[in-house]
């Protein structure tokens, strides 16, 4: 079909929480016991079509409860294809005061599922539905896990660059290491991957301002693509101070959940890279808005926080440049949902052309991994 074909109302909304199984060789969790939990949402129409959405990690059981309860009830008998503003309607109804947390996480999954249904009805992939700006995206691979000793760290990062990745991301601020130890690991990776590959250091909001400044000074000669979320709670004032030191570019925003926060990071903090993630920000719609806010302030756009198979659609659909993060710690999630992680072609991820999200959800495997 070349035109959107609606007319079938929503008959059922089902959300469940899942934990992907570990496979030998998978990186150890480093962000808490809930690090790999996620919510799967299935929105079924009366004619048998279904759209799928996902959101990750935080308060997963509560998010699923909201989707299965008040939000699901409000969606019944609505037409998600012809009512193109349904996601915004639900945001206004359930989040009139721009709260974050459970409500936005749930609406993230819903917005993804609604885009899936609309794209299927139009006979196109979500990336094309969003605009089809480009057919592929370069990749930054998160592979520098904190549990790796320095030799294994060098091997893991060099291997990804040799396989064609545009760059690699490594973690800092973990395992009780000092800033001197973190800086030595960063320098070792830079030496291993060479001067041309992008190198990103991600602190996952681990540091206070003084510690972040100290590490940034020690890494100043490592030519970082950016220093990601270095300061606790993504404190806007601290990020602004760090950015104005001009030691390295700063990135932030992977789990932010409001236009206002994205605006503060882009405009007041002046970060170099804004990083909206579809599964946290409020879905495709919110990620596109956040990117527009960032572009207007002069930011580059590059999602973080995993979920490459969804953020790829956002980036190829709407952004003329910027890389997609492939997170090796989350390969287990892709195996569960897709069957296998996405495959790089010539070092890049191609935008899928299959209508909808571009993949078939492995529903049987998901049911076996229900938390």
C-alpha cells in the first residue's frame, strides 16, 4: 500500500516486562540489577494488525502497569493510523504538567508502536515515514566496558575499529578507579585505535564537577569526540562550566524526558552533542523534537543508551548526519527481540526497508524471558 490505510480501532493493549538471558561471553552488567530490564508493548487492532513498542529499564513494572491500565483503557477503540496526533493527545491527557519518569517511559513505548502501525499501513519503513533523509548511518560501538583489564580493553576497542566502526565508546568513573587510572585507560585506547577513529568517554553521570574537570584535563590531549554525561544528574550549571573550559566537547541527554531539559542542555549548558534516545525521550516524536532543539542551538545529534535498532530509524529518517550507538552490552536484548544483533555493512548500519519497524518481533522468545 502506498497510502495510509486506517479504519481499524485498537482492540487490545498488552505490556510486559522482560529480562534477556545471559550468554557466555556477554559483558557483565555494570549499571545495576535492572540494567537489562525492558518493557515490550503490543498494540493490537481489531483487524489483526499489531504494532510493537519498547522502553527500557527504569521502574519497568510500574511502566507496564500504567500501559496495561489507564493508558491502555484510554486507547481502546481509537484509530491509531488516521488519528496521527494520538500520541500527543495521550501526553496531554496523562502528563499535562510535563512530569518525567513512568509516564514518559510508557508514552515512549506507545509512540514507537503507533509509528510501527502507521508505517505498516503506508507500506513503508518508519525511517521513510519520518522523512527518509539517508539510507545508512555510521556507528560508534560501546565496547570499552569497565570490567575489562587494560589489555582486554585495548583488544575490544581496536577490534571494532578494524571491523569498520567510525569510533568506539568506553566507560569511566566505575570500579573505584582514580581519574589517573581512567585517563591511562583512555590514552591506551587512543593509541590502540589510532588518530582517525572517534573516541568517546562515557561517565554515566558518575562525577562531581571537580572530578570531571580533573579527568577532562588529563584527557585533553586524547582528541575525544566528546566526554559523555560526566556530571551527576546532568547538572546544567556544572556542564556549562565544563564546556566553557574547552578541554573537550561534552555530550548529554540519553535518558532525558522533556523538551525543557533538552533545551537546558543545548542552550544553557551549551553541550556539543545532544543525545536523545527514542525509548526514553517519549518515542520517535519526542526524539525528533529534541533533535530540532539541539540543531537550533548548534549541537550535533547522536543518540546514546543503546536500542540501536530503533534509534537507527530516527537518525536515518530525520538527521542528515550523526552516528548511531551500537552497545555491545545490549546485544543480549537484540538477540531476544530480533533474533540477532544488527549487522554492520561496510562499517555502517543500513536503514531497513521492510514496512514498520523493519524487523519481526520474536514473540515466543520474549514470552520465555518474561521477568
